[in-house]
C-alpha cells in the first residue's frame, strides 16, 4: 500500500507545528505549501534533517506551486491571516475569504479526492466557503475548532480539579467565536459525571474562559494566535480519517436539519469521523439554557455566512 500524502496549505505557525507532529506520528508523507518563497521548503528540510533523531521514515517537502497538491489524501488549510491583539476572528473575514477562494479552487483542480480540513478563521464561514468553492461532498469538507475548544475546556477543568487532563472529557458546541457553548452535562472525569465533582457556577467560569481562550493567547503572544494546540487538534482529525478510527469528536460540520439548523450551515457539533470523513452527526440533548445559547451561536454563524453568500453571488 502506498504511503498517504498529507498536504498543508499554509506553512506558518500552525502549518509548521502540524508538519512536526505528522513526522512524529508517521501518518504519511507531508507536503507543505505556502506563498512565501522558500519558507515551506526551509521548514520541510529542517524537519527532514531531524528524522534520524525522532526517528521517523516520513518524507517532507515544501512548495510554492498548487500543482503539488496532486495525489493528496488530506489537505489541511491554515492559509490566511491570524488575529492581532484587539481583533476578533470576524475581522479576518474579508481578507481570508479571498485566500480560501483561491486555495479552494486549487484543491478542486489538483486534489479532487482529498478530505479537506479548514482551520483558517473565521472558521465556520471559511469552511462553508471552502465547501461551496470546491463543490466537494460535505462529508469531505470539515472545520477544526471544536476539538480545540473542547480540549481547552478540558484543560481548565483538569487544572481546577488537580487531575490529569487526559482523564477529562468536555464538549463545546456551536460557532467558533465568543458564543460557543460548553455543555455541563456532557463533561466527565474518567467516566464520573463532572456534576459530582464541580459546581455549575465554577463550570460556567471555566466555560467563559474557554470562549475567550483564543484571545487570551493572542494577548500574551502579541503577534499571531495560538498554534500548538490548534495544530495538534487538526492532526487529531486527520488521524481519525486516515486510520478510519470512527472517532467521536467535535467538528464544524454541514447541518441539514440536525439541531434544527437548515440551509447547509456549518457549525460545531459532535460527529463520528472515519474513512468516510464525517460519517455521522450526533445530536446531543441540550437543556433549555444550552439550547438558547446554541441558537444564539448559530445566528452569529448565519451573519458571517450571509456575508460569504453575498460575496459569492
Ligand atoms: P500564520 O503563521 O500567519 O500562517 C499562515 C500562512 O498562510 C502564512 O505563512 C501565509 O504566507 C500563508 N498564506 C497566505 N495566503 C496563502 C495562500 N493563498 N496560499 C498558501 N498559503 C498562504 O498563521 P497561523 O498558522 O498562526 O494561523 C493560520 C490561520 O488559522 C489563521 O487564520 C488563524 O486565525 C487560524 N486559527 C484558527 C484556529 C481555530 O481554532 C479555528 C486556531 C488558531 C488559529
């Protein structure tokens, strides 16, 4: 069986992180693509030269030519601008939409069979645009945000309780913005419902921090946004696909009636991810408070998507 090919469009902070993680995991060969001349080639060569130390048999290459997407099994897109302090994700809409349009057309032409994972912000609108531009079936175009948001919440819960983050499960739904919804009833520690270990008030505090967690890192870094945990989260999704793991994870998926959302909007929901891409959307029961918050979050996504629709009309 030939090796899988994983292409990273955007070889910046997240792209570089993903390349290293992919080399360590040996999920397939890696092609890094960026408009910055020499940069993806340089990063690929740098990791390539460390392969004997890792050790890994992964081959890495860099390119500035979209034609090198040919033969990709997975394309992960981080091309675009990240936030600066004081910016919201939505401030990136105009400039990043232009980039996603260009990249989407290139993927359509050169990698028509690939699974596409979009990371570029504002996430829910960018993955929606990617599906429209490529025309790929929706199960093969997915957005990364929920894995990260849920992992951030799990981190805060673990730190608060003084337990290992690997034992914490958390679920964050909705759009990838300030309106994201953390679900108290879905959180657990080693199978123990979180409600037995933490009050709702404390959970709400951690949920509020989660909704602002990206901004917290932007403010600390001063240039650019989070990239290690976003890179790890995108690879978690690629791995579920490449190894047909049937992983249950939260992804920005196209909704056609699920959660009462119509019109092919993309929004963060739990899904089963395997060789068929998004194989199933799982509908979790939400209480009234969560349901209302989810609807508000969907409305925020709708606003961004109608901007995209107008631009594409
Ligand atoms: P950065 O380090 O700037 O890398 C982006 C790269 O994209 C740069 O190297 C650019 O040269 C490159 N690029 C720009 N246009 C093109 C193009 N047309 N084709 C190929 N490459 C191009 O940013 P980053 O890696 O830190 O972040 C990338 C994106 O991810 C930004 O939009 C962030 O806002 C977003 N992001 C999303 C999350 C989510 O959870 C959804 C988290 C963190 C960052």
